[in-house]
C-alpha cells in the first residue's frame, strides 16, 4: 500500500483550511485517511502550521511520501530536517517542483530532403466543387450580359 502525507481540505466555501493527513495514495483527497498529523490555515495572518513532528517522523521512517505542498509544511515545522538528520542522508523521495521538460537540442541539423523548387512542381488544375460554376464560365456570362 502506497502511503502519502498530504493535505485534506476542510472549512467553508472560499475559506479553506487544511488537515495534514496520512492516507492511502488511492483514496480521494477529502476521503478516508489513516491518521491526522496536523493542520494548516493559510488565511490566518501569519499562516498557522501545526504538525505533530513525532508522528510525521514515524510515517516518514515507514516510507510515507509527502506531496509537494506537504513537504513544504514539513520543512516549516522542522520535521523534514529531523528526518534527514535521523537517516543521515537526504532522501531520494523528496518531491521536486514540477517543471516542464525541455526537449533536447539536436547536435547537428538533419540534412534537408531533396525538395523540388516551386517552379518545378506542376500546378494542379483547379477542379470546381460540386455545384460550383467555373470562373471562366462566369466571366463569359457577364460579358454576354453586358452586350
């Protein structure tokens, strides 16, 4: 079972507060969770961040992966620093900021295929669509109408 440390939204409409929870990765955002380990209120001044560092360390040691937002809150509370000190290394599982992947530049431009010049390409004859009258016939009809 993949376990995540993530935020669960609570509060009224347009007034969000969040619980920091440990949940199965397959459960919905506001659905079932294993344990609530803290809270986050971004609308307060200054923002309220309360996390039970002891329980957060327990779950991190047992393999819970924090989401990007939860990792920031764990850093603020000090749980992340305690985890890196306890393990003696920076974990490879720390979420990274999502950045668009850049396409690798080509080392050498590919040779252009032989394309005939515009003058060499024979022009396709214009075929009128069904129900349309060719322009030559329209011009001939206008001249006949004038005389």
